[in-house]
């Protein structure tokens, strides 16, 4: 019996619209492509996040920046930004992207 192909991450980036709330309260809609996380990538993120908890705020921010850089891609599936660029996002935008990434992967709020 072959497993259903829907059990595996999509080979192509998935286009979705994300609503990002800015610090002034405005909501900006942005079309983005997101790369689905496989179980290995997702567990890596969880482990990095747990280890960062012990190290403090800077480490936690770096883990979030890496997640954003690895999963927000262009139409061809290439990273839309580097980890360093993701680290320069406004915190409210980065947190909105985190929620969006987890939601796009069927994980909801964590």
C-alpha cells in the first residue's frame, strides 16, 4: 500500500494572503509564498525554540528569524530574505508571520 501523497509536504511553495498588523494598528494584506515544514524541520524549530528559552531574548529572536527566513519564499521556492533581514522585521510583523507560518502548516497557535 502506497501512502497518500497528501501526507507529505508540498514540493512547491504555497501562495497565501497574510494580514499583518502594524504598530500603528493598520492591517496590511500581503501575498506571500510559504514552504511547508516537514516533521524534521518542525522538530528542529521546536528544539531550537526550547534551547533559546534558556538563553534569553536574543536567542529566541534569532530562532524566529531563522524560521521566517526558511519558510517565507518566492514563487520559485527561493528564500525571500536572509536570516539577518528577517531579524530586522518589526516584532509585531515577525510575530504575525510566525502565527501565519504555523497556521499555514496546520499547526495553529503554539
